[in-house]
């Protein structure tokens, strides 16, 4: 319990710091809120224009494409953030010159990386609140309460799988010193093609079934759209458990190896655009 409190202690400071850097004034916050509302408007009027109807078997969508997309966005918001925020935190710390000093401290590198990405979690939580508030108040988003409760419970239960995926991605990035673009591209592709904007039933049956194990996003979204809780897809549950069991230990091992390498060298070799700019100037 003490270690958990020590881990969480700096999070309020990190959240405030991320807030100030991202929203230095009220105008920037208003612009962000406008962007969220604009995104919802695109989904809403696309559904109206094309009259897209979806099977009633998707829980909470009532056959409406707008509800389908909004529920999908809410489902992957935290998982997608967990998958990429730690890599982003490493990049920013490298840019301001604090990464090497933080990694040479006598603690597990995974704790340092977790703290570096914590600010991104706070900002995405704000986006989720705005997204849901605007959908409810401006665009007649009317999901079933039971579906929202199931969605929240499912996302929390799936957090270890996506935390492991994010830390593993950060560990690979930290150990190899490069590959941020490839990691971001892979995570974005996995999230988009998991079925946020269209049902995976349009895929060939073999690809749909394989996708549940290849991508935790597929498994999460399949579980989030179950209408009969007595018949949960066991393959999706097994996939999330497997991702958590494999990725968390692998991330911890590789992160420790990366931290040990930094402590042995006293510096970190990374290939970044930041380095190119610094050398050019």
C-alpha cells in the first residue's frame, strides 16, 4: 500500500503541469472543446445523412450509427491513451533533457516511465468528460444506463492489458532508442480497425476471429457490444487476460534492462527529430 501511495503521490503535480503546458490560457481550452464538439457533429450528421442502420444485436446502439460510434470512442479512449502516453512522455522528457537524470535514479525504470505518461491520462480523462457531456447535451445521445455501467466496468477490468501494452511499447522505444512512429502507427491502426467506426462483421470470418487475439482493442470492443451478458464471448475475455499476463512482465523486464543500460552508460542514445534539430542549431 505504501508503494502504491508513493507511486501516486506526484500525479497531482504532473496533472497540473500537463494542464498548464497544454492549455496555457482559456482560449486554448475553448478551442479544444470546440474540436470535441466538431468531431461529434461529424459523426451525428454523417449518421443523419446516410441513414446508416445497424443490427439491434449491438447493445446500446438502438440501430443508430451515431450511438455505435460514440460508444466505441468511449470504450477505447482510456485504452488507446494507455497504449501511447508513455512513449509520448519519454519523448517529451528526452526533448527537455530530463530523461537521463530521471532514469539514473535508484528505482525501477517502469515507475519513472509511468509517471512520465501520467499527465496524458489526465488530459484524456478531460476529453472523455467533454465528449460524453456534449454527446448527451447537444446531440441526443441516449444510451442505456446499464450499457454505460457495463462499459465503465469493462474498461477498468481491461486496464491491466492496455497498461501492459503501453509500458511494453515504451520499453521497446526506450531500449532501442527509436521507433516512435512505428509504435504510434501500429497502435492507431489496431484501434481504428478494431471496429470503432464499423462492425467487424464486415471482415472475413477468419480475420474477425483472429483479430480478437491479435489486438486487445478488438476484444474490448466485442465485449462492450454484447447485448446478452449471459453469453459473453470467452475468446475476447481470454485475449485480454493473455495480453495482461504476457505484456506486463515483458514490459517490466525490458524496462529494467533499458534502465540498467542508461545507468551503466550515464546517458541514453536515442534517434529523434529533436536530436537533429539540436545538432543543426
